[in-house]
C-alpha cells in the first residue's frame, strides 16, 4: 500500500495546522460580518440631468418621445440651462399631468 | 511513498466531492480534524495508524475547505437579496475585472459594497456580473452606483458570481470615482491591453480573435461559429492557453538567456517571474495555472538537482488550485485540463510500448505514430467528459489533433514572434501578420473538412 515517510507526515501535519488556523479565522470573520444599515448613497440614480441629456437619453424617459426630446433640446439651446424643473411646462406639449409624470425621472444640476 | 502528493490531491478532491453532495456541520468536521491532527502528532512513529490518519485528515481537510468556501457571510449579497422581495435594486460597488464591450452593452464583475432599495441600504460583499447600456468609459477599479434588476444565472457551480444585474438605462449608472482596485491587478490589466493592442493592430477580426485566444487566453471576442467548429472536431483546447504555451515561453526565454551567456541556475531564476507574469496576463485560468505550477516544480527540481515526478507535480498543481478555490473541482476546465494530462502520462508510455512506435522506419512514421498515440491517450478520457457536458462525441478528434495541433503551434509561435517584432521592430510585422492570417485560414478550412467526414462527430 501507499506509505508516507515521517518527513511527509510532518509536512501533512504542518499544512493541516496552517489550513485549520486560516479556516478558523475566516469562518470567525464570516460569522461576525453582519450587514449594517446605512443611508441610501444616492437619491438621483436613474434620473437624467436635464441640462446635459442628449436626444437618445431623453427618449429613454417614459413619456418623452422623439419630438418632445427635440423640443426640450431646442428650448435649452434658445433659453440656456434649466434652472427650475417647472420650466419644462413652458415647452409645447408638456401639460401639468405630463409634467407630474416626468418630474421624478429628471434632475437639474 | 511514490507519488505522495498525487494521492493526497486525490483524497483532498474526494473530500471536496463528499462535502458537496453530503451536508454536515463544519463545526463537527473542524473539531474532528483538529482531534485527528493531535492524535497523528502523538502516534507519528507508528507507521500504519499514522498513515491511515494522514490520509483521513487530508480527506477531511478537503471537505472542510469546501464547507468554508460554500459558507457565505451574512453580509454576502446572496443572503441580503433573500431578505428582499423581487424588484429594482440599487447597488454600490467597485469594478472587479476589465469591462468588455459587446453589441452596445458593457459586461463586468462588480465587487459589491452596499445593496439597497428606495429608502435604505445594507453593507454587502460578494461579486455579481453586471450587464449595462452605458456611454461612460469604464475600467477596472471604478466605483459605481447602479440601479437595475437582479436575476439568478445558471453558471457552473464553481463560479462565484451567481447573480446577473441588468441595468437598462444609461442614467441608472453613476460613476463615483476610480480609486478602487489593487495596483498589481491594474498593472496586469494594463499590460494585457498593451499586448492585445500590439497583437491585433493589423489583423483581420477572425484571425485576431483566434490569435488573442491562443496567445492571451482571452476567448471573449471569438466568433460563435469558430467556437462551434472547434467543439465539433474536439480541438477547442487549442484556443485555451495551456501547458504548451507555458512550455513555449519557457523554451524561448531559456534559449534567449543561454545565447546571451547567462549560467543555468541564474537562467532558471530569471525565467520563474516571467512564467508567473505570463500566467497572470493570460487570466490565471486553470490550465495555465496547472502548467505554471508544474513548470515551477520542474525548475525547482532542476535547481536542487532532484528528479521531478510528473504525478507529484500534477498533484501539487491540483492542490494549489483547490486550496484557493475548491469549487474549481466541478469546473469543466479543471476536469479537462487535469484528466487530459493524466491520461497522457498514464496511457501514452504503455501504448508506445505495445505498438513499438519508436522502432517504426522511416523516423517520420514513428513521430506520426507517437503523435497519434498522444492524441488518442488524451481523447480516451476527455471524450467521456465532453460527451457528458456537451453531448458531443467526436471520433475525428484523434486525426484532427494530429493536423490541427501542429498548425496551432505555428500560430502560437508566430503570435509570440509578432509580439516580439511589434515591440522591437514594428516595421517587420507584416510578414508575421500575413503568415498568421494564412495559417488561420488553413486551420479553419481543415477543421471544416474534417467535421464533414462521415461519422466525424455525433450530436446527442
């Protein structure tokens, strides 16, 4: 049968002790690594910056089609950057109802 | 004992397998193993019992290491997700690998830092695979906040990321900074990018993708039809960086250092870090890690004037990989890599003896017979695994390997040559590029012809 020499057995013992120690430390760390509740890191994720978004990006917002995206961009070009989100209602085709739908998907920076 | 490391690796693997399929408390195994080690230390002089305990302890060590691997901390994203119901998640994390752009989407691994919903988040850890539509240029180490949907992916068991995170809108990705990551990994990724750039500067897309797979081990850009073609003929292994590549790197480095007059011991010491660097640049996949560990084992053997044992080096390579990631035992890459080498080592000398292939005249016939026997030895074991996983049985593999492996060797050699020339004498790259394009064309044509032979492969 297969026999290990004494030196090999010592090597086996050494390796197992090292492994046992590292596994023990790792398992202890895993058990004590509990999730902590933290503040939500961002509130603006998923929202497009109205002053920087291009036509393609604006079209991704539910409720904005190609024509409306073009109108928003031309309004931005003519009147400069948006300062208040309510300025959107100055654009043809954006009613109060539509504005309420859009305002949560857009931000101004 | 003969091949002691090999048998210890087998026992270690058995322990992992048993732990995978049987459930037991890790505390019990931990205590049991500790007791056995104490007893073993006490009875080390008693041959029979200490041998038995050594083997049992290695078996239990394999089981315990797998249990530790499978035990996820409470903070792990898999556990956090369980507490929430389905829906949209917001995840903060650091990009863990180099993002890949494919068909208008970006794919990468994300090391999560926090996971949340609308009002609050929980600190988390663990990797997820992300797929996003994005116009921002992303790289390894970037810190991101992403919003999207998670779904469980059917990856093989050994692979850690088991969640796919789909980010649909470009606004759902916010880059916070790019300070994360490990400097050494960043260096490796930058080197990979530079080597890729040098290799693919003048290549056509298909030849470039094949060369990239063969030299750098990056198969992500490989066209689907090439992959399928190679799979049917059973020669997909040539597109994986393996021991052959490591051998070439070793051979040429050694030759170069010999030419410039460096002594043998110094040569061996210089070659070692280069082999490790090549292993890391090619993504440290199982075959290349195995080959590198075996090569280092042989170099150290030569350095200490000891005869290296191939079974022991194979066992050591397996132990190194499994100690780091025991789940690799269930990965097809691991199984194919080790089984093919083991089959060649075990069967080839016996087959050579039976067929007396060395005595064949002329000598070319002997060489051909030997290469057929090597191919047959590897195929005899790998065909079973390939049938089990891919439901393909390819008898043509034995002949295909005899033709395709030499062609692939030319491509690899030309690829390394191209790399060297592009670095030192860039104006001389054209002959290399033309040669590689031509050999790739021949390789694909030969492969197509071979799989059209009657009975070349059977799909089940």
